[in-house]
């Protein structure tokens, strides 16, 4: 294992979508997270920018991981509401920072910002998350 791999933060949940999309977890601690995504054409829109759905997915991932950093591994997190404000096209590699802004025992509120490689804020997001015992559903 390389020094870079050893120093990388660990995901607080295993979500196949994160792997499929190529999210990289750069930081996770004390109600804060940072995720990164290299641009790939299949994640883009017709103009060659990062698709809004991809932006929404990374914002949700960053906020939910920030929430998960504050709860035990035996607990799960479910998105209850999410609001997105698209401010500019998301271009190239994007970085998303998530922060818990209100911590409760069963509900937490988080915010996130997505920035493109041009330095422009592409999206601001907010969401509420339910904290509940972890449940794993079997595939049928």
C-alpha cells in the first residue's frame, strides 16, 4: 500500500454509485467532506459540461458523507430533502465540499458547494438527512 493510499480518508459507507461515477474522497472529518470528480465525457451534457444530474449526485454524496462522519458506523443516513441552485456551468474536474450546519440526534442539515476547474461556483446545495439504524436490502 502506498503512502498516498494510507493517508487517504475512508468512505463511511459503501455506495456502488460513487465507484461507478468515479468520486474520489479527498477529506472527511468532523462534519466536513471534500470529494473530487475528474470530467469524463459520459458524465457530461450536450455542451460538454458536467451534467446537472452528476453535479447533484456529488453534492448529495459530499453532504451525506459529512453527516456520516458524525455518527457511528452502525448507523445509516437517508436523504430526506435536497435543494440545488445551479449558478454556472460545471466545467472539467469538479470539487465538492460538504458541511453539516445543524446536528441533531435523528435529523441533520448540511450544505455543499460545487466548484469547476475554472474556479466558478457551479452549484450550491442544501439537504436534510435522517439518521437511522443501518439497513441492507437484499437484491431480488
